[in-house]
C-alpha cells in the first residue's frame, strides 16, 4: 500500500531539522551555556540613565556676570536654553519647557493667573487696584470702573483665602 500523497515533499533536510529540534531540550534555544548576546553590556557597568545623571550633575566652575560660581551641567544647559528662548528661539523655548516639565517637581493644586488690565490712566489704575481708595470715591469719579474694582476685590479675597488655607494645611502637616 502506498502512503497518501498530501502534496508535501519530504526530503532529508526536513528530517534532519526535525531530529535536531527533538534532540534539544525544551527552553534552550541557543544551546546550554551560550549567552544570547556575547558582546552585551557587562554586569556592573553603568547603564545609560546612570551615565546621563552623572554627566548632568557634574559641576563646573563658570563666570556669570563677572562672578565665579559652580553650576551643574544641567543648570548650564537650562540657562543657555533660557537665554536663547528670551532672544526668540522657538526651538530653545520648546526644549526648555519640555525639560522643565520632566525635571521640575509637580505642584498639584497650585496655579498662576496673569491678569492684563485694559489701558488705564494712573488715576483709573489707583481707583481699581488701590485698596486704600474708598468705594464711594471710585463710584463717584469712575463709575465705569466699579465692575473691574469689585472683580479685583473678589479675586484678591479668593487668593488670600486660598493662601491662608494652604498655610493651615502646611502647619498641620508639621
């Protein structure tokens, strides 16, 4: 009787390959005692993160504004990026911002607001932002500024309240 023909051609190579796989113990891909990467990083040598940290924290003696001081490599990089960003270099600004976001400690719950007022004369400015100015005088002299004055007073009251609360929390942690 002839074996069934399934379209697969058997040859000596296939038989040898199957025999070799059967002979090797399961889980030993490269043979016993053979490392996968013989030229890999030796044990005990520093990895890239350790080397980068060592270089970033290395201190150098520099002269800034005529004063001699010691700065780390990271500080010098951030200072030079800040200088370039101040001169209008967009790439330096983006790089500095991304580095600071990665390296700076995160302060949750704290934010800053920059309020840019409309163009005001000196008298109008004092009427809105000087707390020693009585509300009645402002309402009499600058009635159109009363809404801004009340908004500023509310804002400063909120900031003062948040500051007192955060100080109370800090004291309770100690």
